[in-house]
């Protein structure tokens, strides 16, 4: 595996293409994780959700979070700055890299019409639950508890 394929803390988001979801799922094989789709440009509710996730990640040091911006690579600087500002500069971050974003949405979920924010909660067996709209913090904490992912802090 090439290390440059994976995003680093506060680095430029990795480019998300048609094979990226399979790479992410393989990287988290046997582990639960959250796949969160958002936009830096046109989604106020996304910023609300990311703010909640940033606060949660302060107490949940091992929050298994993968962020995918549905913007374009040209927005990488704004994406990086936004995530850093919201306390998510350490999170795994990707950005869509296809001039036709519908193709990438279809590789993630053929039923997804583009509404944001949209998250997928993957359990250890990678059965996933779609969450449309802003994630409910209580629901997310309960899911993390169920997955054995809650740290001792701020339960």
C-alpha cells in the first residue's frame, strides 16, 4: 500500500475516485467506522454536523471517522482549513475527484440523490446504516457504545 494514498493529519484531502470506497472499507476490515459525506461550499447543516463531530472527537480519541467532501480538489485548501477550525484536522479526509459527481455517488450508494449531510455507520461486519441529514449526537453515541468504540471520557 502506498502511504501517499491515505490522507495525513492536516494534509490535503486524498482524491476520492471510483475505487476509493473499496480501499476505505478494506482499511477498516473487521472494524466499525463512520463515513460522512459533506460539502464545504453549500451545506450549512454539514458544518453543524462537523462541529458536533469535532467536539465528540475531543472526548472520543479513537473516533473511527472518514470524511468525504463532495466538492472538487480545487476546494482542498478550504476543506483543510474548515476541518482544522472545527477540530477535525486529524480526521481521515477525502475529496471527490470526478467532474461528474453522480458517478461517485453511485459507487457509494446507488440510491443517493446528493442530499447532504449523509453518513453511513458501518458495523464490524460492514453492514451499514444510512443516516440522511444531520447525525443525531445521542444516536451516534449509542451506536459507538454498541460498537465498543466509546472511550471512558464523557459517556
